[in-house]
C-alpha cells in the first residue's frame, strides 16, 4: 500500500512515525516532480526536504523564502509533526509577498 492509498483509506489515523507524502511547489517547478510525492516522516525537519528541493530544482537565493501549507505559514526549522502536518502535504515555497500595488482610487 502506498502512502497516498493509506491516507485515503485511513483518514485521521495518526502515528508519530507514520510516513508523510510531501510535494514542494516553487515558482521554478515541483519537487520531486509534478506527478509524485516524496516520502518523509513526521519527525523529519521540514528544512531538510526544502534543501533537497533547492538542489534538485537548482534554486538560488532562497534564504528569505517562506513555506506555507494551505495558506498557513509553517516553520521549516521544525519537524512535520511539530508543524501539525500529516498525510499528504503540499508545501508552497516562495519569496514573501510584499505590499505595493496600485491604490484603490484615482
């Protein structure tokens, strides 16, 4: 049984050592790729997965990037478990969105 099949068949079923299916989505592409997930564990530090994505996608200047899951910021220095992440996890990793833009009236 794959990680994805287990997550579908056993929603809400949690174990500290249960695998996590992780995808990293960046402006430059997907890790591991657009059709797959990386197998991690809840006790793995998120930054380790982001570093593997950085190397594979040949990303530079990511020091100020932010990581979010379902529009919620996560702390890459913590584990998946400490961030409350389990099952299928899609991390959006990108530069922080700044203010700017046009004012609303003319």
